[in-house]
């Protein structure tokens, strides 16, 4: 039975072979995954894997929803929001009703 500090799912088990020919278990921390867009799931650019190691000012992009949505999905969402909000007015002006 491993020690209590090693009984966690946040550690990865690695089988190591000793010079005497035995196999022992070593534990190491799992790596972090890339941050992904909430809509399309693509990796986000400009967001580091370990944000705590980077200064606060450069942890994520400064645009709205930076670090949560990718630029393409943000552009699509903004365009649809503008169309939903102003479409009736645009339709009236264009048609002259």
C-alpha cells in the first residue's frame, strides 16, 4: 500500500527499473492541458499552460471573453448579437416601411 501522500489521482505512476533489476513505482505530477474555447473546443492562443508562473497582466488576452472564447467564436457571437438587437431597425430603414 502506498503512503498516504501518494494516494491521489493527481499523481501519475511511472514504472522505473532499478540497477538491481527490480521495478519500483515513482510518482510525478500530471501535466496540465491546454485551455480550450468554450464553443468550438479549439486551443486558445495567448493563454499560458501555467498562468500562475506568468505576470497577471499577460495571463490572457485583453479582449472581451479573452481566455474563454477564441477570436473567431467571439466575432461570430458579436455579429449575431448585433444582428438580433438591430435587425428590426435595419429592416425598417431598408424597406422604408
